[in-house]
C-alpha cells in the first residue's frame, strides 16, 4: 500500500529559475530544498511544508529538454474555498501570469488554466474532487 507516503513529481526543465518563480511567487508554494551541481544536475523542490506531495524541478547542465509535448499535460489543484481560489488567482496575476484557454473545455467550467514557462499547464479548479 502507498498509504501515508509522500508523492514527488519530478520534471526536467531548461528554465529552472523561471519555473521555480511560477510555482512559488505565482502559486504560493515554498522552496523545500535546493541543490547545485549534483553530478551535473541542479534542482529545486517546491511544495507546502508538511504536505504529502512536492514537485522537483531539475536542470542537467549542458542538456536541453524542450517544452511540454502537448497543451493537455496538467497539474490540477482543487481549491473549493472561493476566497482561497480567488487569492491564488490574484497572486498569479500579480506575478505577471496570464490565463490561457484550457485545451479540454471541461477545465474552464469551474476553473482557470495557467501555463508555466515550459508550457505545462496548471488548472486552479474551484471545486472539490470527488473520488
């Protein structure tokens, strides 16, 4: 069973500083750990302290990974409280990030979509997730 474990989503990037800014200044996540030149890799882990997930963004020096392969590569945050959802939108706008139309129109019904510097999309869904 995976119950009680921590989920790490790891992704390479060519724009490490810009991606970290998107997820911290825009979305409000925190830098949890940073490393430099670990066997040629730099990386930053972002998330909320004490939460069961975090994101790791890495850059392999001298290598290029390019942009997201499609507009439907998504991370979805469910923010059911209207005030917190609105505050997150305002923080994204204040950091200079603009809304994009979702590739799948379903996400535009109760949410909004932003695109990170690598072309990956983040949906802020003003709803609860029902399993």
